[in-house]
C-alpha cells in the first residue's frame, strides 16, 4: 500500500493548511490516522474523503490536556496499538510585534503554539518510552521507527520584527524540540523539527496579516510554498530507516531571502 502502511499517526491541527496536507500525504502513503482540530465538521469531511476505515477523528482544542490524551487514546483504541508517528502541528499566527500586536490574542496563541505543543510532545514521548522497544535489549527497534515531528517556523530561528510575538512561540518550540531530541535519542525515538518559510494558506488571514503588504511580499518572493511541499518533506523524513534521523530542516521558497 505504501512505505508507511505499518505506521499509526496522530496529526494535530489537521483541518486546514499544513496539517491537512500532512494528513492526506500520510494517508496516501498507507498510514492509519488520528486527526485533530477544533473544527470537527472539517475533520469529518476529511475522514469521509479518505474513506474513513483508516482514520479516527478527535475534535477539540489541542492545547487541552484532555484533548491530547484523547488523541493518543484514540490511536490505541481504534488501531489496537500506540501511535508511533506524532505530528505536532496545531498552532496559530499573530501579526505584529511586542509593541504592535493585539494583546487580547497573546494568551490563546501562547497556549496553542507552546503549551499545547509541549503537552503533546510530553505525552507522546512518555507513551513511546513506556511501550516501545528498548535499544538496550536488542535491535528490534530497527524494525519499528518512532517519530515526533514538530512543525515550527523559520521565524523561530530568524526573528522578524513584524511578527515577533508569534516568532517568540516558535523560538520556544524549536528549543523544546531539540531538547526532546537529545532526551529521547538514547531510546531510539526520533524528534524532528520542520521549520517552513512562507506557505500560502489561510494562516495569513487568520493571523491578521495585512493582505496588501504581506500579499505583495509573497508575490515578490513567489512562488511561495504550498502546504503539500511541507507535507512531502515530512513524509520523506519519517520514511527513513529507523537508524537514520533527519532532525532539523528549514524549507523555504527558493526566492525567499528573509527571514
């Protein structure tokens, strides 16, 4: 069926943009899926379009510990095994800097981008360590790759003053991903950070970016990335043999020089 036919994946933020594209790509390559987002109707439509037999739907706020546990429980209950491929994707943007962004949106953005990501990383890591093969006890882990993929942003490396509040959450997530990689490497669990540049999706509109100014920037550096470009990279990374780890990748439009 595909190189990921033995994998069970959890994808947060799967109702649109990069998360939606990743869910579709993993499904095409044979993975069984648990998909999450706040917009349950979109998830149900997505599951229906993919046939439904290899897809479980868990609507809810990805920053909620209850939702995080429900996602991981759904993998075990529906597919009779813990998930071995976690995509930490749910997030939201926010236009503006420390001085110009809307303070009313800070809490929600930080809770979603940072707290929710950390919760999913924490609980996925705990389950993988508790129930996965131990490299100290043989080489069975080579037959069972385990991945936690964190979708960051290139503004989490190269800060832009025009979106510095959003960028600060991605700086934090980047740091958590690398710290978790170092913690889990001895357990043969791969933690990968994917940091996209400019991707064309509904993200910009929801974040409140100026459609004229930012739209002009996108046209100048275009063509920019599509969500499918990021999804293809994720699929490549997680389909590597278990002893190979592509762990820290920036993907940009060819003509994007900044940030």
